[in-house]
């Protein structure tokens, strides 16, 4: 469904020197700086897959989605979505995909959402019967029937994002690009959006590429993840493989009572960190957890001993710092 081969995007920006004379000099001798927002990225996504697209801020995630949707042209490389070249911006391709940018609105701010939906029906040339059936289904699934005639600017952030999803899905796209769809939403709204996307993907086999900084979005929706950093792909594979790397370590938390912990105490295995509230945070190899717990209990006065898995956020951060070779 989606084939990307050595996709590259280079942005060229003017470097202005400070001060008045710097500006004058820039009129005659301009200096430019090149930034590779995407650097020879390659991957393939099958029809119906729900893939997470991860990376730190500035890694090139949004740039890649914009190239796949035809909003910007690649500097080099090739992309194909359902047999179409996104850079050609053919009308037939535009009817095939949708993109939702969490920090951009496609709905008219000073109009009710339903008015924007009417306009989108005309833009996509949807028959009234099919349009109404799709709209009714999406409104019911997202539970926003009472808000259709409310001005978009008066909707809550969660309600607005639900309306954005409806707008994106009115024409039943086969491919959906989601860039931070839950950004800024409260926990309840995030869960509602996740459940809707999971159900929609299962029901219609829509191919979805999702970027998010909320790991709950990724773990609950995606089996496969693509990780990029500084424009380069550093991992492409099963999410379980990443979490499996974290399974080699465990986090032990405990709070020693006063004078229970000798000065300079260290665990028999792993590393220790003292938190602001006096709690000890240990990173310990999984096979040494029992030994370290026995050592801790031997201290005597210890409260709230817990053993936890390493959070996915920490595993991903470690992946970035190590720059793991692309798989």
C-alpha cells in the first residue's frame, strides 16, 4: 500500500548575521544552511496495517507525512501510495487518503462543524445518501451528535479533534495519516479517540500511519513501529521487540526510613538514584532483581518497595541516544 524508498527532504534557510551591517552584507553575500529533515528514509506498509511513527521533536515525522500526502515535494527519493505518486497531487489520489494534523485545523473556526462537512461533501463529490450514512455512523461512534451545530471555536479541544476526524473520514479514505491526533487532550478524550481509531481500523482495514508522543497511543494501537531520529530511520519492526529490550531491566522503587540507608549505599547490581522526596530509584538487570530486593530488605526499615517494568518512553529515549542501526 505504501512504499517509500530513500525519501529525502532538504530545507535551505538563509543565515542572517546580527546587526545592521550584517543585514546589509546579507544583501550581497548570502549564506545558507541546509537541514535534512528526512534523510534517505525507506519503509513499506501493507494494506490495513496500523503503524506507529516515532521520533523526538524535529526528527522529520511531520515532514515525511507531508511528503506522503503531497503537501511538500521530496528533494530526492521515491514514494508510492496505492500506486500513486503523492508529489503529482492527482485528484484521484486526493480522494484516496486523508491527513489529520493535531495542531492544524481544517474546519472553519467561525462556522458550525456541520457546515464544513457540507462543503467537504461538495469538494469530494459525495452522493447525499452515502454522505449522510457515513456522517451518521461517525457521529454516533464519536458521540458528538449534540455538537454538530455548535461553532467550532466554542467546542472543547477533545470535541474539536473528534470533528476533525469526521471531516477526514467522510470520503472513506483507504489511507489515513495522523500527526499527533491526541495532543493536548485530556485522558478521557485521548481514550475515546484511541478506541475510535482502533475500531475504525478493524472495521474498514484502513492503512494508518500514526505519530504521537503519547506512548499509550502507540502501545494500544500499533503492533509495528518505525523510529526516526535526525531524519534517519533507526528502527523498523515489532513493538514487542523494543519492549523486550526493556524487559532485560527492571525498576525497583523503595523509600528507606531515616538512618536506614548507610551513607553512599549502592545496590549489589545496577544503578541507584535518589529522588527529591527521598525515594530510591534503582535500574537493575532482571536476573538480579531477587538479589537486590534481599539486599534492600536486609536494611530493615524500608517502606513501599515496588518492582516495575521500564516505561516505553525510557526505552525509546535509550534507542535515540544509542542511534540503533535501522532494521
